[in-house]
């Protein structure tokens, strides 16, 4: 399917509305030939011929035709605007749904500003095309054709003289269309880049201010802005080059009429009324010629926008729900990794990962930055697909499970906390929007967030800014944890969730997590030993591999990476642990 066929699939639903609108446009174009004809009769029969009894009828006809054309024009413009809004609504909805289906790899490659420009500027170009360009081009083509026919009925030689201008107009239109398409493509690319830059800097304004880099960012913005201005000017230069040609050709028709038409009146070949009639049709010839350049711009802008939206829409995610996926509304929580590897951009991220977790167990994962800790959890959630080995949940390969069911059974408090511009209650209840407030509050209590939420001016109804602006890092982490706990998942993933909270709060959260261990398999990714020391199994990762595994005491006794990390965080290792006890605690 091409981009234009894809667009027509949306327009097809409104084909009868569009057809009726074009019918009204045709009627208006036909009625446009009446007034100049009546004007000629008034000159020849009334003013020159002296038949003043005809004047009231002719004037009434002029007024009636004008009124009817105005009413019909109003209705067909409403029809086209309604169709354009319908097409825009359905297209934007479909594109947005497709964006939600895309995987992490898609968003890793795309800039938010680019995607936003698809949904705003490019969509508006399509709306403008449906709401205005279609009927405007159609109407003016009809006007041009009807005007030529009527001029032929007045005098063939005069009509042929005016028709001689048409090939030059067609040539100019063709040349402009070839020149303007790449210019508009550059224009849209520069607009997307500028949009992406502004979105990124608005989101990161706190970093800019923290490093006092306002001047630096203004310089970068000026480069983007200059590039966009240059692309706009380049497109305008094309328009400036061809617009005078269209203006000259349209004015040439007036010159032909005045000189040759006046000569024919003097020679008695046509009447003064005939000249007035042809002059009345003149605007029906000149307006299409003058507007040809603008329509070329609008059509090329529309074509470029459709192609960009279509290219984005047609990008298929690498991770898809299988067509005959296994439906499981509830999982027990058994997780198994079998020789799992994952490569991205020819780089080995994780390699030969194997472990088994029974339902209700808690697994701690620790390791240096970039060791692959978050990646294996992303593979479990199937945000990415393994390039080797299998990830099994309850003995079923995650690739065979319905993607929605899999993720619906996993609660995740991510490392990068994202809160919506909504109330705190709305953020916590994101997974279960219709749940009772008591459940929201209980989840907040378990995450040790209830006390600080109640201290806010509006409590749970407090609106948090974009990405949780106005809350501390620890507060955002606790809201994120409450959101994951409220989901009541079979598998809970906490990715460095307590790094910004104090030790007392962390201890309280761990006590609360122990209450749900029997019903939930828990994965805790952390840098603090305190966050994972009570886990049933601890995995130590480095360079994408598991280099150590065991309980806290077993790993300390090994004297490896984990023991070194423990010593760095707590000082000397107790003697009973050095002895290799697997059950004692510090």
C-alpha cells in the first residue's frame, strides 16, 4: 500500500459526503456563468436597446443567483470541513494506537519531537488539504472550463487567443511542482528537528539551569531555528520565482481582452454587451491562474506530510503479540532463564544468562553500571526479544504468551520514574483506574508514601507536574512503588526503586514486601546491599554475565565481587560470615 492509498482508506468513509460537496461545488460553478451573461444583456438590451421593462427581472435574477451561490457555498464548506475533521480524528487515532504498539527499540531511535510533529503539523496539512484544497482546485478547474466554453459561445477567435495562455500556465505549474517537493521535504525535516530540540530542552530545563548553560542552549536553538528559517526561505524562493509568472499570465488575459476585444467591438464583430460578458468571465480565468502556484505548494505539503506519517505508521515493532498467543489471566510467578543472550547494534548486552526462580521467591540483582541488570528484566517483560535462549514464565516461553496478559501480570517500578500530569491518586491508580480509594491508600501505606501525601495541601488530589515536578526523588520513587503494588501482580520488578529513600524508609518498605512474598515473585535491582541482603537468591552481574549467585552469607563468604561491595558499604566482614555460614546474619 502506498501513502496515498493509505490516506484514501480514511477518506473512503466520507466518499458520499465528499461527492455531495463536490456536487454543490459544481452547481455553484455552473451558476457562476449566469451573472456575467445577465450583465451583457443589461448592457445590450437595456442600456443600449432601451428595453427597460427587462431590468427588474434581470436584477432579480442577479440577486437570486448571488444568494443561492452564497447559501450553497456555506453548506459545501461545512461539509468539507466536517469531512476533514473526521479524517483527521480517525487518522490521528489510528496513528496514536500504532505508536502505543511500538516497542522500546522504536522509541530508542525516534525523537519525541519528531513524533509530535507527525501528530500536529503534518496532520494539519492533511486537514487543510481535505477542508480546502480539494474543493478549491475542483471549483476553479470548473470555473476555468465553463468560462472558456462561454467565451467560445461569444466569439471563437477571442476564446482561442485566451486559450493560448493555458500551455504556458501548465508548463509553469509542472516546473514548480518538481522544484517544490524536495523543498517541502527539507522544510518538514527541519520543522521536526526544531520541534524535537525544543521538546527536549523544555523537558530538561532543570539540567540546563543547574549547569548554567542557557546561553549554550540558546546557541544550539539558534542553529536549529536558522536551519528551519533557511528551509522556509528556500521554499519561498521557489514560490517567488513562479508567482510572478502566474500573475503575468493572468494579467495577460486582461490585456488580450482589452486590446483585441476592444478592437473587435470597434470593428463591429462583437457588441459592447459581449465585451462586458467576457470581462465578467475574466475572473474565472485569472483566479485559477493566480492560485495555481499556491495549490502546488499545498498539494506538495500534503503529499510530504502523508508520506512522513505513513512511514512512521508502517514501522513494524520487533516485539509483537503472537497471533495465537497463549491466554493466561493469572500466573503463578515461576521464572526461568535458559541460556539467554541479547545483542543490540552488534553489541553483546547479556550473554548466557541462566537461573530459575520459584513462585513467591525474592531475587536480588546487583552489579556495576551497564552490567545488564535492567536488560534481563526488560527481556522478562518482553520489552525486547532475546537473540538467544529462552525466557519462561510458568514454563511457557514469553514469546508464546499473549503480550497483554504477560505484562498485565507484572508490576514494575522503573529506574526512571515517570509520573503523569495528574493527581497523586490518579498516578497510583494508573493500573486500576476504577479501584476504590481505600486500595490506593493501602498501596501508598505499603510504599511509605501515605504520610507525605497527606501532608500536601490537597492530599491525594494534589496535581503533580509533568514527570512528577514538585516532588523529591524519594517521593516519586514511593509513588512509583505504590503504583506497582496496587496492580497486585504475580511478578514484581523493583529497578533501583529505593535508591533515593533513607535507610529507615527502605527497611519499612522491605518489611511490607515480605507480606506479599507468598503471592508474588519479586525481583529487586539495587546498588545497596541493604536492599537485597534478605533475598532468597542474589545474582551478581558483570559485563552481561552472572559471575556470582547465592544467598547473602554465601556470597560474602566467597570473597568475590559481592563481598567487596559489602565491605565497601559496611566495613569489615563479620567473622561468622567469613567462616562460610549460610544461615547467619550480620
